[in-house]
């Protein structure tokens, strides 16, 4: 049973996933700090409050409804989504395009060109002799 677990853990996909989770956790801490300590204070300076939680309060039969928390969550989501897009997705897409461009245009070596010329000459000679 332990041998099977060891084989499962040692597979490349599981290790890649573990590394991805750790890196995502570290990246999440960076984005959260950017959001909470840099961008939301700027929004707070513009709107006069550190977030939108209490910007609009509805009291209904003794219950307090705070629609501003939804706005704060939406702003946080947009900031995190933008950070992931610009710092993860754009560089990955750029690397993929660079890799694809490198694969599409193979460069012929001088030897390959010379061999093609020899092949063509031999083909012409064979067709003339026949």
C-alpha cells in the first residue's frame, strides 16, 4: 500500500500540481498585499472610505444589508484577475508564440541545401539517361 502511494506521489503530474499550488499561494500573497496595501488605500483616498463595505447600508426589519461588500468583492476580484492576466497569462502566451514561431521556421543548413542540389542534379541526369 505504501509502495503504491509512493509511486502516485512520485508521478510528474502530482509533483507539478504541488509546485503549482505552492507558487499560486505565494502569488496570492503578493496580489493580496498589492490589493489591500496599495490599491484599496488609493480607492479609499478617492472615495473617502478604505473600502465600499459601508458605502450603502440598508436597514430592513432589524436586519442590516451591506451591498457595498459586494462592490468591494467585485473590485478585489477585478484587481486579482488583472494581476493574474498581466503577470501570468500574457507572459505565458508570449512564450508560446515565441516557441511556435521558432518551430514553424526551420532554417536549412548549408549541408541540407547542398544535398538538395545534388539530389536534383542526379534526378536530372537520370531523367536524361532514360
